[in-house]
């Protein structure tokens, strides 16, 4: 059976999703990437997007975060339409975004990076930094260090924490393990779980499909800009067709 013939297993949300993309077409200029894409994220979940290069995974996050405007379809946050809303406004509405690259200010210290992450807060910046230091002790240990001096894994912790300064309900994370040594990847995924334990729902794109699904509640397999498979994470890991086509056997 080819990917085009794959049957999608739909899991209906048990309540109103915190984030939903319905019938979304989107892309860059005149180049369409997403094609009638449908997915949702429920409160408290980690949902992992996997699929081949060029499948549209990062485009999903950019469309959800207002970096791209949906051509058609709907993007909602807690039932409210947000398609095309400016990223700065979405941050204030409770959506955070950690891009794959350029996700910290390398010339600033850890503390300065966190302060920048909380610039839109009206108050409580110092208290929030203290909470994040308590949750991620490595940041407190190195608070005066420039971000460029951090290891890849430490930089990801800082990137997560910068996004958490605004206490988002939803965090969009683009390939958190990209470019990291295998010995560091496990720690990065533990930190993703820690972020989730703080009460933040996570929609994550991940190139290490098995590892990403292993910490997730549900997953979507994207191919050619649309959802090919959708299921709870364990079922996707055990699905022989998904394993053959997308997980390397």
C-alpha cells in the first residue's frame, strides 16, 4: 500500500481543542505546502508531527503562529479564530513558539534572554525567572553566561524557558533535537516533558520520529502537506505501515 492509499484513523477530540487547524491550505508565495490539513491539540497534550522532509511540518507551526496566513480554512485557539493574527498578539493570547534555529540571543546572557522573553509581561518578570531557575537549575548556574557559550542542549533549555516567560497555554516547538548529539537528545526530550508538566500543551515537529512519539500522547504523520495517519502515539509506533513508510522499517 502506498502513502497515498493510507487510511487515516481519526480520533475525535473529547472536548474543545485548545488549538485546531481545520481544512487549512497554506504556503509560501504561490507555492502551496499545506493541503486541506486538519489537526487539533487538546489541553495538556503533547502531540508530535512526523513525516518526510518537505511534508509541511514546520509550515503547520508557522501557520499556527501567524508567520504564515492560511489561504483557506480555519485556525482556532480555544475556539476563537486566530488565522493570520500577528505573532506578538498570539504571544499575549497564550501561544509560544520555539523555532529550530535562531531561538536565543547569543550575545545576551541567560538572564537577559529570559528578560527579553518576558518583555510583554506587565509584571512578575523576576518571579517568573525565579520559577524557571527552580525548574531548570542549569539556567541559574549559568545565568550570567552569554547564550553563545551554552551547549546545544543547554541552549534548547534556554529557548524553551524564553518562550515560557509568558506562561503560554500552547507551545509550538520545531525539531528540538535537530543537530544535537545522541547523548543530549534524551535530556532534551525530558525537558519537553518538564515543560508539559508545567501545564503547557505542546505541538512539536520532530525529525527523530520514534523518540518524539515515545514522549507524546498522540501523533500525526504528514506527507505532501496533508495528514496521512493520525492516532495515539503508541498505536502509530506499532503500525506496520507507518513503520515501513515513515519510521525506517
